[in-house]
C-alpha cells in the first residue's frame, strides 16, 4: 500500500490506517475539551442561581410596593418580557 501506514491495536481485528487513527485522536481531544467546558459551566450554576433569586426578589419587591401604594394594572418592565414565574 503506497502512502498508507498501518497501526495495529491489541484486541482489534486487523489494523487501522493512520488517517483513521488521526480522526479518532481528534475526536478524543474534542470530547475532552467538551468535558472540561461542561465542568467549567457547572461551576457557575451556583452563582447563576443566586442572581436569579436576587432578580426574583426584586420583582417581588416591586409587586409589593405597587400594592402598598395602590397601583392597579400590570407593572411591566419595558426592557424585557421575563418575569419571576420560575418553574
């Protein structure tokens, strides 16, 4: 075979060309980078939950103040359609 290097792996029948070996290595590196990125993301979840709770608390305060001062109707944030209804 011209231009092909064969690499044998224990426990596998036959051998794989260098091309397939490189593809496998690229996939392994990609998976490792995805796992690292996921672990970094999981670390931020606690802080994100604290921020969410703070935002929900602020919306609840606005609702309480609007009731206290007799404001009727719906109080809307003109900058977002999000609200404190978290499921």
